[in-house]
């Protein structure tokens, strides 16, 4: 057990150490706060550049990279009209791609196609709005060929990443939006939040 100094001289010895600890805690907090702002700012700026690239893709029918060094490109736009939320989806779901937008998991179906289309994104940026999506909500997906598809949410689920039950070759025309769970966690974990939807007949 450490005895606390009882004299003013003892407190004088401790005061510089306490001041240093306080300064370090404040600096750490400032750095984490700044990092959080940077992540969100990068995500917002990226979506502006991705919107431009996707608009050019729709106009020309050609793959357009959002910036010269990008190893991914826009392949779709998803929209949830009730929430006034939208995001440009990127080819692939690598860590680098997910830093800038939702990613289309390779080997999953193309939008409107047979099977299951799977898009994944971070819970604190592009898919933060998934916590407000409910059963019956409409999700609109526009593919790189400018075709628009209307899906309706049928289910939400919390699953382990390795027990998702998502089948890319399932019967029907399905859509799954996936992100990490819980939404307010600051550390990564094994759980995922899924929003499942099916294509509305007539599309």
C-alpha cells in the first residue's frame, strides 16, 4: 500500500507528476477526437469523389476510378428513401475500399441478379444508418449499367461473422447489407448486423 504524503512538501513532489499525467490524458483524448474527425471527414470527401466517378460511369458505361491511385471503383448506389440516406458502393470489400465506402463482396450476385447481393461497410461511417432501417423499408439500388432495382427489407439479424447464414447462391433475388455490431462499440468484435431484403416483384 502506498502512503500518501501528509506534508505540503510531499504534495509539492507529487504535483509535477499529476500535472504530467493530466496533460498526457488530455493529449490522448485530443488525438482520439482528431482521429475520429479525420475518419468521418475522409468518408464524406470520398463519397463526393465517388458520386462524380459513378455519374461518369452511368454516362459513359465505362469503369471510372474516383482518383488516379485507387484500386477500386464505383459499381452501384444504394438509397433508403425513408431515411434520406444513400451511399456509393465500391468494387470489392478490402479494408482499403471500406475506408471510402460500402464494398460489394466478390462472388455475391450483381444487383437484380439471381442469388444474394452483399454490401458491407463500417458501422461508424457509411452504414451507421442501418440501425434505423426497419422491416418494410424500401432500398433502391442502381447498378453501374444504370438499371434501378427496388428491394424491400424483410428481416434484420445479429450473427457471428462466421455464422451469417448468407448464401450468395440462394434462391430468389436478395440483398444483404452488413456491418459490425454493436453500433456504439469502439473495438472490433465477431458480431455482425445484417439487413436482409428481397427484390420487389415487377423489377
